[in-house]
C-alpha cells in the first residue's frame, strides 16, 4: 500500500479518509450510469499513470478553498433507489480505475475489494480465509495449490463462476498487452507468469483447470507468503464476456449502480453473493464533492467520515459529544522519504545516513501531527501481526554526527554537494507543514537549502513507478497489501522487485529475503526479516517518517463498523441499527 492530490485521502489530512474515502470509476453490467458512459471509460487513466495501491500520497494536504459566502455549497444528496432503511453515506474521492488488474492505488482498492473477489481474502481479524475458493490443498513440496471453488459462486449478473474464469483472468493479468503494474509482483511466483509477461510464452502454464470447480496453481519455489498474495486484486476473477466490452461484472458483495463525477457513487447489494456474512446494506452512497466532510457529518449528511488534523483535538476531548462516536486504530502503513540510489549525492551511503540523522523526527512529527501518529524509525509497522524487532538499532537524530559523515564522504564539505531537490506530489504551489518542517531542518542543521519540486499526483506516481525514477529524493508512503513483513521488506527493497522505487541493490539483502520467503519455520523466518530490516535501516535507503493512525467518526446508528489496518472488504459487516432522535 502513499500520497495524494485530490485522489488519495490519507488519514490525518484535512479532507482525510483512507479506508472509506474510497472511490470508483468503472462500468458494471446493468448499472445505471449517471453522468457516465462507455466513452468516458476510454478516457480513464490506465497505468502507468495510476498510483500504486499501497502507495499513498504524503498526508497533511492543503485544504480546498472555501466557497464564497454569497454562494454557499449545497449538500450533495444521492437519489434513494432502495427502501432507504439500510443506506449508509460516507465521504469519498474519485479513483483512477476499477479494473483489478490495473488497480494499484489505495482509493481504487477499497472499491475493488467490494466489487470483485478472488480465491482468498482477509477477515476483520486479519485472518486469511476462503473466498470463492471453498477450500484448498497444498502439496507436500509446497509447490502445487489445488483450489475447490464454491459451486454457488456467481458474478453480479447471476452467471456461475468457474475455474475457466480464473484461468482467463490470470492469463489476462500476465499478458504483456494488459501491462498490469502489479502482475509481476503478486503473480510472478506462478510458473509461466514471468515468461508470459516478457513475451516468451503465450500461456501461464502454472494455472490449470481440472474441472469447472477445481483450479490448480503451480509455483516455481516454495513461498510462505504465496496464499497471501492471492488476496491482492491482481488475482481477482473477471468476467471475460463483460470486461472485453469495458463493463465490470464483478463478484463482490456490492455492485456499482451509479456514478456521477464530482458528485456521488452508489453501490448496491449483490443479491447473488455466495458466502457469509451476506451484505445487509442495500445502498452505499459515496459523496465525492463535499467541501468539508466534517461539516457534512455534523449536519447529518454523512454517516461516516475521517477526521482531519484541524478537528483532532476537539474530537479526542472526552467532554466533546463527538468523542463518543470516535474510532481509532493504527495502520499497516508507513510514510517516508526515499533516496534515489542512482543519483548523486545519494549514491553515497554516508550522505544518505547524514540526511537521515539530521532530522529530529520525533519533534517534527509531534508538532505537525499533534502527537496523533508515531514517528517511524524502522520499516515494518509495529502493528504488523506476529512481527517485532526490538533489537533493531535505528538511525537517530544526531546533528553533529551528520556533519561528520558528510566530512568523511568524498564530498568533504556541505558546499561541495550538488543541488538537492525533494520531489513531492501536489499542485497549487503551497507546501504541506511536514515538507516545510523537513526543508527548514536541513537548512538549520546542515546548512543545505533543499529545493521542493511539486508534481501532480498521477504524473508523480508515473515517474516514481516507471522503472527509471527521475527523482533525486521523494516523499511517499506504502500501505500493506497483506499482513506479512515480506510485503514491506521484500516487495520494496529486493533489487528485482518492480515496487523498488529507489534503485537500491544489495546482493546480501536479496539472498536473505529469498531465504526468508522460502522458510516456513516461523522463528527462523522472523530472524531473517529482522536481519534484513537492520541492513535496510543501516544503508539509509529511506528516511522513515511516521506510521499511520486513523481517526473516524461513526454515527451511533451505524453498526458493525471497524477501522481496518489495511484495505479489506468491510461493508458486508456493516448495517443500520435504530436511529436515535439526536446525537
């Protein structure tokens, strides 16, 4: 799993929302498209102009301009298409795609997991559970996975889902013509996937149809995390007949009913959903054009909203009535500054280390985020289930040592460093508070004037993820796709990973990561990842800034809501209870 302009809502931002500020652009068979047509679909940005799912824009975004008092903005009211009794309205934002094979941003992902599904998924307790696959068998050599599909699994239009549908979906994801940004990362362990991606073969031989309800997947080497990867949208099943016509006929608990850009998105209950819990909600409204979600929430126009920095103090006040509606939870996500290892001066580890320890992160993060998120000194979030690294030796704030490291480097002195540019996403020219604090610290501690280059979100992510990252130094984030340290350490730092945006390459680290991925002994695997994390921290590939925490307000009549540490299907668990006369 990041930054944003208007696309990606990140927790502690003024227009904050990360797990419910989801949004969608797409087509569903039989949907009513208000203000949307198939011609619009042709204009939708496809990768590489779309941001990665786990990539998050830096939070602390600039709030939108307030409207003129003489022309007040009226609340956006979606049409009522059901009884209205089981309807929930939340704040939303528009994503770049609804196609699971292209979905890489956190905004699109939240919709994709509600509209589509795959063999396996995660429940609210972050336990891997069967989804369309009713059960599975793993061979003794841990190379062959045989999935038994639910016979009652259907697409939204009622058509049965078969193993052939999965076979076709995997073939499409790995087709070089599809140009999926995530197929190599999440399906690359399957025999034949990488060969097809490279145009060497025409088929993914590691995916075989045994019968209508039995699918066999063969991987190239034992991988302790392989099943977890199948929970990622790239492995979701698609309907060949509709996707080729640019329609989205999914299989998730909800289906797309209507979308009006800048206004709202409406999802409705999938009457053909195949497993428990079946959705209770009949209608989900996502408001896309709200100037202030907090105002809309307090006016009763939203049932759920994220809380921004400007409102944190009052909602966390036990004496404030809103405090009783507040839900908080830590996230499997990290925000950081990345160094381009292929550009001077950051090809020198001494310079990277100097820039890392020149920031008093505790002071900066506590000041900017009002002690609502913890400063980060490691790579893997402390909330990662089953992982801990209490013996890690972080690079801590030490201004004197920072100057000494620069003196030890081939540059010898600050004055000899090349021009330093920090690249951030955004538009409008104004910097976020955290960016201002970072460049002020570098000027104060090191005497280095850092230039800030701002680029719109989609261009920024295209540049970072294109394989030849042109940015010398950049600010970004990552949201976990599944609860495994491999999703942070291997996916982001192995030299051959498509998600390694720094160009970092360390043969020793690669060897450890490969061994950890193929190790099924929990304690040994943990020790290997701890060793890998220490290498990454010592080499100062990133400057970890902070781990995310989400703050949500939920009306008392909304039952079953939970703050998830990562993006998983959640609205099938939510329902409307008895409404009180007042809050």
